[in-house]
C-alpha cells in the first residue's frame, strides 16, 4: 500500500515482542544500520534503518509491527529479506 508520504507499507508482523527487543534484533540484520529509534515507553515506537541502500521504518499499530520502505519501487527480494529477518523474532506475517 502506498502511503500519503509516497512510502510503501509492505508488511505487518505480530507485536509479540516489545520495541527494545525489536531494536536489538534490527541491529542483527547483516548490512543494516539503525538510523533512528524513538519511543514514548508506553504505547508507540518508531524504528528507522537502512538496508541495501533503502530506508525503512517500523511502527507498532493495532497489535502489529508495520513495515514501511521509503522507495515504493524497492525490489521484492529486498523486502522479503527484511521480513524474513524479523519473522525470526516476531513470527510469520499475517494476512
């Protein structure tokens, strides 16, 4: 789904772990660099990272972690690599 800012919402995974664990797991994605992490420590978190020359964001919404990529034309192979990495922590994608 293309968002108002032009980015693409490409996946949702169950919010089975908190943002601190998600942040630590993102740092384990080979060739990824965490560029931002913000949370109110109560209800919401945003995690930003780069991976293979693309900018990604993750945000918790409605019991899921939603995954966004800034470039809507990002290849499916890259998107699958990102989701496969996070499925290792959070479980399979819904839907």
